[in-house]
């Protein structure tokens, strides 16, 4: 046994009492088999990978030149986007009308604060692939309140939805999710 093995095995005692923990089960989601929804036509495909009481995780693909147009998040809705492939330009509109523009490339994250009015554009010759984590709020975009958003979250084809409070799987796409 190496020093690392000894250290890792001592982090959790073998006599751990599981009584107060939720069911211990992992899941794997295959994007190749998962359903998606489209934003602004078929140029943007969004896959709601996993939802829990603490977060939502989305994977999205944008064709070259595709734009997730201006939208505004709710004040409590922070979002973190990881660029997996290609590049994207994130534009944030401030209250004074000025704009902040960031370009994200693979292995770079963009943090968008709650209440942010912004848009995302795929730039370059290839498409853009990203991974987004956000709170589980049912109204993430202010536009959802008046029906102006390009989708309703109730319609999302969520691959895996785990309710950690009730300790149950609410939804599981049998084609995309394995244990």
C-alpha cells in the first residue's frame, strides 16, 4: 500500500454510519442517447444532463455563428460556463449601457452573476460546446415570467433528476442513464 492509498483510505472510517446519508448510487448519462431541446432553431442544442435540489447541469452545442440571444437571469441565478470545444464570445450588458466582452476557449470558465443581461455567440470556423452549471431555480430567465423565452423549463427533457430531499430519482431517461 502506498502513502497515497493509506491517506485516501483513512479519509472515511470503514465503520461509517450510512443511516443519515441518502441512497449511495452513481449514475452515468450518455449524451449520445440523451434528448435535447433547441434554442433559436436547430443551430443550438441543449441537453439537460442532471438536476438536483442544489444545481442544474446542462451541456450545449452551438453551430458556427449561432447566438443565444440577449436574456436576463434572475438575481439569484449565478451561472458558470465551461468551454469544452471551439470558442464563444460572452457579452454582458451593464446598467449604464456599457458592455463587457469575454472570449472563452477550451478549458476556460466564464462566470455570469445573478441578474446578468447577456448573450453568447459561437465564434470561429467550428462550433462551440459548453457545460453550464446553475441553480435549480424554476425561473432562471426573467423572460420566462412573461413567456418570451424560447422555451419553458417544464418542457426540458432532463436525463436525470434526483430529489435529494426526498432521496428519490424523479426522472431518469432509460435510454441515456445507466447505473
